[in-house]
């Protein structure tokens, strides 16, 4: 299932907003919101979110490599916008699983 | 509608613990339940590990058939990436899909390999999900909001809350932290029970199932308090207090079992089962250190001398192993300490590291023989008592996802994957580890009072289906536990074997299974640390 980036962004934002109602998280969630530092996610939270995204789009993406990349960044973090870029890249361009296509920050 | 079958999972339960507790009056309901119904030892699959074993219980099939071998799964390709298991790894029908597919409603609470949740008729609250993501995991949509109205509902304590659990368990050598940790698990079981009670009363399913996983956790960390005869006698007030808290957990669990049986009534079949048994463990076998000493593995750079931050088995190193090993010089390696599996690197294309495919059988045999020959330098005992090849224990269409060799250690413990100057060392104190024989108990229509001896975990799925009046698919490797039934009842309710209702189809069809990613999963590792896989 292909989808334009705007739709992916809308889906990811809506999903995280839905989830955050259970966390007592009151700040606004936007494209630049950081998953780890701001939303307080742990690695397994991102693993589960990634699985849900794959399930939604019925498309397998190399999340393991993405998170490995994040682990090597100086910031050790990932924004919603970067997550959407990753999904967009793989969903709409059929990028092979080697390489995430997301540069190190 | 009423509950026809109640399946109660007791993760890691063993009669070695339960029988003494029943004798001591800690679990009077379970004692009466067993006295009135059937009991059996339940032999699990290889390896005796939570994800593959519960999946075998839910499918009636072995790992080579259902596709789940470990908490972790190695991704195909040269990257050596490892990811966490999920429900898309399950490659065959489950009791949930079979029952739902034949028009029954099912409720599945806290079972592993259930996320993404199957879209059954009924309810699914998967286990092994972090609390912040529970909304994504529950089925159907809106279920979590309904559950929030359940008395005492606490999302943080119900599902995984790493920070909470970490607080309770971090440095459990700190005496003050045992109490809160055990109390957390008492509350968590109560939480699951309240959800079950709510759903049974408000929106019942013919097949209702709940899994209590605190049994496993307590036994990992508190074995020496539960069975001091396997370790050292308890002497201090603190040790007796911890033991008393463990007994409180089992006393409360017994109360929940009683309430659940009352809730579903005498017309329901109640089945209790564990995924594996338990016993004491004292050894640490550093498998990758052994492989290195024998020239099969090479560490990358300074990996061999890096600080392991107090880890013993190396669960915390699972995701990092990609960077710790020199793959160009490694022929055999253990990627996880949870399944005691060894993988052999094969040079399939002629340009990769590893052994040539033609050398594989002889190489694997030599490796297995050398492992069996490894002896404890202190007393000459064999440390590795069994070495199973993939062909022997994982036959089936998905065997390739399993390790090449699976080890059984003399004390039933788990290997360490960490670099170490020693191949064999001792744990700081006796812990608990998985064993092949778990528990089974049953009561209900047609079930006679009996000791059924030994059953297979593969028999549970067929028995569940039979108790629901459904046929048993021919593909299931287990059989209905007919000897727990009165013969006259079986005459009236004969076991029916049938082809699977429909060919199993994965939910993700366009490009194969939707794999969950895996990375440096400190969170998972903390969770596993809590389970006692590491000290």
C-alpha cells in the first residue's frame, strides 16, 4: 500500500496522539517532536510502533537498521518527521532493505 | 453466552514448587482442584523457552512448524541484525484463529506472540508489550478504553513498564528491593484477573484464556527462597521475609484461581498449563568464550576486553553482537543467551566468510562432539549434556530460522554469550532456570480424577479445541489428552480430526511477514534482566 508523505505524517501523528492520551503527556505533538527525549519512549516502544506502522501499510521496512543508525548518532534520538521520511522512502520508493536512507544527524 | 473453556497459563509452573506449597496449605484451592480432576506433568518442546513454548501450546506444533524459536530472530542477509519476536513469526493457525474461524468468540489475555493482534471475534490483550503502546496492541479498537473502567485498572503495572520494573528489580541484591518487586507482581496478577472478570461478566467468550507470568519471574529470581533445599538454608530475618512474600504471591494466585473457577462455573472446562518447568541453576557456561578458545569465533577489536557492566549471560549484549564479533573470522557463534542456540556461518555464495556448504555436516558433527566432551575442570563432569541438531529438533518448513545446534546444560541453565577469560564459572547465588517438565491440571465436564502421568505441551491445543466441541486439525502434532476423560463421556463426545478449516494465511500478504525491528534493545534487555536471565 503506497501513500503520500502527507498521509504518512498524518497517520503517525494521529497514532502517537492517540497513544499519548494514556501517558499523561500534555504537550503538543508535531513533526519535530523527538521520540526518546520528548515523548519518553524506550527502544521497545519504537519497536512496537514500527511493527504497527508496518502492519498498517502491510509493508516490511528495515526498522532494525534505522534504530541501529539512531544508536550511532550523537543525539541518539529520532524525530517524528525523520520517522516519516524513513517510512515514505521505503514505502514509496521500494528501497532495498540494505541501508535506511536516513543520514546520521 | 457463557465461557465453555477457561485456559489458565501459569508461566514456568512446576510441581516441584506447587506440590510443597499445596502440602503446606499455601494453595488449598489448587490442591482441591487437583484432587477432583486430572493432573499431569507437561513435557515442553526444545528449547524450554517462553516464546516458542507458548506458541507450541497455542498451535499444537513444534518450532520448526510454527516458526518461533527464541525471544529474538536473526534477520536474513549479511547484516547479522537481530529483532524481537512478534505474532507475524507464527506461521500456522492457533487455537485463537481456529476457534474464531469456526464462529466462537475468544478472549486472550497476556499471551506472548499476540502482537500485532489477530483480528479474532472477541478480545486480545497481548503480553510482552510496553505499557505506553498497549493501546496499539489491544484488539478490538476501543478495548483499552473499556478496560480503563475496570476496578483497579493500572496500565503501567498491567503491561511492561520498564522504569517501574527496573526500580523494583535493579540491583535486587539490594534487600529492600525484593519486597516491592514481588508486591508488583501480586498486583499485576490481580489486574489481569479483574480484566478477565469484567470481560466474562460483560462480554463473555466461549474460549477465555489468561496467562499469569509472575510464577516464572519469581522462580527465576527467588528460587533459593522458594526451595532453599536446592541452595542454602535460610537463616536471616530478611531471607524469611522474602520467602514469606513469595508465599503471599502464591497464596494470592491460589485465590485468583478459585475465583476464576467460580466465575465460569462447573459447566466450563478449566485447563491449567505451564510452558515449561523450573529448577535450580548454578553454572555459567561462556559459550562464545569456548568457541573462541577452539578457534571457531573471533572478537572484533577490543570487544574481548570491554566492560560487560556486570552482566553475566550477556542479554544486554544481544543487539550489539553485530559489532562485537569479527565476522570474517567467525565460523560458529551464539547470538542470544536465551535459547542456548549456536549458529554456523556458511559461505553460500563462495565469497562470504564461514565454512563451505559441503563441509557443513562434518563441521557441525565435530562441533557437537567437542561440546559434549567439554568437562568441568573441577570434577570432570560433562557440562553440556545434550547437543541437538536443527534436523533433530526443528524439523519442519521453518527450521532454517532456528539455530544449527541447541545445547542442554547439566543444570538446565542458560549460556552466556559474553567474552570471558573463563569458559565455566559459578553464579553468585543459586537461581532458577527452565526445565522440560511443566504442569497440567484440568476439571470440568467428563474429566475424571486421575494422574495422567506425562502429557506433551503439543496436546494442549487439541484438548482445548475438543473441549470447545471443535475438530482437531490433522496438522497438529499433539493429540487430545483422552486419558483425562471418562470413557463414557468420550463415547458421547468423540474426538474429531479434520483438515484445517482453511489454509493459513498471514495477515501481511504483499511482501511477506511484517517483521518487527530489533536494535540495541536496552528495554528488552532490562526486561530479560528482570526475568533472571542475567544477574
